[in-house]
C-alpha cells in the first residue's frame, strides 16, 4: 500500500500527501480513543478531567473517515464511496435523533458509556460533531464520483472548509472560555481532540479537492478566495451564536459590570463577516495579479521569441541578398507582367545594363525570341518551374550571347504566384571549351589515324612474307599486333562519331536501304560467335519495306547491339526479331544475360558508362557504342529504348519510321 501511494503521489500534487497524512492521523486518533473506551483509559477519552469526552461513535467516525481519505488518496473510488457514505449516514442518523428526540440505538450500540462529565445524553455524538461527520462523509462521497465536470472538486472543498471551521470554532471556544462555541445548546459538547480530528479531516478533504483541481489545470484553484471567506464566516457565525445564546464565562470584569457585553455578539458578527469579505477579496486580487503576471510573462516570452525569429529572418534575408548580389550568375526578379524589379551585379556584368537602366522595364527586350518569353511566363504563372533552357539573349552593345535560363515562380505567404525569379548563366565560355574539346578530339583522332594506317599496312606486308620468311611465333605476334591495331582504329572511329554526334554534325547518307538484308548479314556475321560461346541464336526477320537511310550506319547500330548481347550473356540465348509495326519498322534484340538495374538503365546511353558487374569488367569496352547507336537511330528519326531485369536479360527495341524523318 505504501508503494502504491508513493507511485500515485509521485505523479500528482502534494495534495495527495496531505490527504493521506490527515487521514492516517485522524484514523490513529479515533483508534486511540476506541482503545481508551475498551480499556477504560479515561486519559485517552478526556484530554483533561472535567472536559467533555470524545464519544465512542465519534471515534469510530474518525476511523471510517480516515480510512476513506487514505483510499481516496490512492484513487480507490469504490472503497472511498462506501466509507464516505457510511460516515454520512452515521452523522445524519445522529442529527435525526436530536431533531426528532428519538433513540435509534446508536448511543450504546457497542460500548456502554461510563464517562459522564459534561454529557447530557450519554453515548450520543454531539450535534456539531454529527454535522461535521456528515459533511465529511458527503465530501468524500463527492470526491469518489467520476464526474468529468470541472467544478466537481468545488463542493467537496467547500464542505471540507466548513468542517475545518467547525473544529476551529470549538478550539476558539475552549481558548476564549465560550462554551457555546463547542457545545450547541444543552446538548453534548465537542471535545478538544474531536475538534482537532475534524480539522485534520477537513484539511485532508480540501487537499484532495486541490489535487483534483490541479489535475485539470496547473494553476491554483479559482475557489480559494471562496473557501477562505466561508471559513472565516463559519467561525464568525459559531462565535456569534455562542456569545448570543450560550453562557458567558471568563469575560473581562469591566465588560460584565458595564453592561457592554450584550452588543458583543453583533460586533463579532459584523467584524467577522467584514473580515471574511476582506480575506476573500484580497485572495482574489492576489490570484488575479498572479494570473496577469503569468499572462504578461507568457506574452513577453512570445514577443521575445517573435523578436528572435524576426531577427533570424532578417539575418537570413541579408545573407540571401548578399548571395544574390555577389553571384556570378545574372539574377533577375520580375512581376507577373514581366517588369524587372530585381537586377543584381551579375546581371549588370552579363548584359551591360546598370540597375537604374532596367528597373521598371519589360524583360522581353533581353530575349531574341518573343514567343519564347511568352511561353516561359505563361508556364511560370501556372506555378511551373522551368530549368536550364538554353537560348540567346541580347546585350546592351547588341551582342547575342548563349545563356542557360532557369525560371522559378515567386510566391507570397499565401502561396499565390506574385512574380518570377530568373537565373541566367553565360554559356559562352562553356561553348568555347566544348568547341576546343571537339577540335582537339577531331585533330588528335585524325592525327592518330594516319600513322595507325601505316602501321597496319606494314604489319600486313610483314605477315605476307614481303620482308622475308616468318616463324610461327613471329606470325602469332604479328596477328596480335594486327588485332590491337584494329581495336585502336575502332576506338578512334568511335571517338570521332561521338564527337560528331555531340556537335550535331553526324553525316547520314540518305538512300533506299533494304533493312531485311542488313539484319540478315549482321545475324550471319555474329552467329558463329554466339554458337562458339554455346549460346542459342534465334533470328526472325519479316520481309520489310525499303526505308531511306544509311546502310553502313545501321549495320553499325545492330552490330553493336548483337555484339553486346553476346558479350554479356554467359549462357542461354540471344536473338533478333524485325517486323512491320504501325509506327514503322520495329527491331528487337534480346538476350538472357546479366541484365541491368533501374539506375544502370538510366545511365546506359551516356558516354563511357560501364555497369558494375564482373562480367562487364572482364569483357572490356569503351562505353561509347550505345551512345553512337542512339545518335544514329535518332538521326534516322527513330528511337531506341531498353527494358531489362537484373539476372534475366535485356530487350533493346529500335523503331525506325517510314519514310525516315531526316
């Protein structure tokens, strides 16, 4: 039970600890008095000789309510409700005995009364004690309810406060010598330790109510001023009743002789009620001040965070502005209608216009093609981003410059497009570098081809015996040299072809071409190579109409595709199929080889690409063949695409139109 209470209290406010401590103390007090009645220990029943005793049933009520407080602190609602209800019934039944002058058999139910000092009804609980017990039971019963209403803790707290006030009034009566404060009328009087016990029970009940309120809100309960006022008012009413109706003892002699004491009850009532109002009002003012202070603190924190956020945003804006201003690229900001609003230093260097010359002008004067500018801005207004479009712009001195343009929509906080951000990059230097590269590759390739032709010619002459007889070893060495010369020549031709394709200078001879015959010749050429590797070679070529194209170039395309299929198929089959389709002639080269992943397929038609596979590494190659094949097919107005699955093979589909769109 101790472990359970600690676990509960660790996750709730200290109100649970107060309730448990109060309940345990009240239960212990009741238990001691019960033990006193059972063992005839009068010192436990009466604090001092001549003072009223705590009745046996009152002590039982303390034990019941103390146990109920403990179960309530552990959030055991059903036991709390049962014990609280029992206490409320005992207190109510005792009051009924006083009201209706009846005897319900509660007075001597368990123990025969033998202490009669200050007792008019032996064994009967005093009416103020019965009232306090009934209110305590009702408060505990209310706390055990599972109501979700935010005010469900107000009534138990109010009842607990009244119980505290009844005990306090009795103690004040003992201290001031006013018997009417602890004894109502001629009935039994509340003992000193009974008053202390009810103060404990009331305090525990208020602590539980506070605990419940804090579970719903972190702030102090708003009913604290009400409780303070009710407590003071209850004590005041008890003292007013005691001074007005009960016997007056130990009053000052001056007051008794002067006759001033008859007005004392009214003075006490007025002063007490005024004090109750002042106490409640002051607590309410204090609560309001704290709430305002917390609200101001929260507002200050929010303002501080907003200020820091604004400062960070301003710093970011300044950084971005610095980046824009010092960028080598031209950065231009325009409105929706194309009016220039932002013009950085990079734009000044690229176009030659100062910022003051272009701000407010339409950006279309920069572009050499009006329809291009209109298309870009219409797409931008739809929220689209246009990336790296290569076009021609005009500079201030009339020069035409190649630029790469990226246009992005600029949006406001609501997401509405308010303008365009244009980034223009000068391509002149890149074009010069590309031209230099193309010229270098072309020059080097031509320069290599001339000595390579001479080398190959002399190797053939020596191999034919023109330089004298050869041994078998010499002939084998010459054959190796000849093969590598052919490979080097093929590499030079590939480099020249790629260079021409990138420069868009690849030449295609347009003449009637029999594609069926071309495919049959290519298949016949590579059949022996496939069969020597143990591969099945399937050929299915329909009779195809003549197309306009370059026969040798088409041989180059399909030779490359079939050669790759043989190289990258360790076992299984390869094949070539051609047929007439709606879009023209369709040629399919398939294999059951190593296949390609999605990432590899995306890079397949780029220069020098080699798949990451041991078989590819062992077979060698430059990674230029498919680039050349794609360029040749596209020059014929066709398309080439691949569908591949790793480990299952690849399918290359070439589509050529009829007639060719050159």
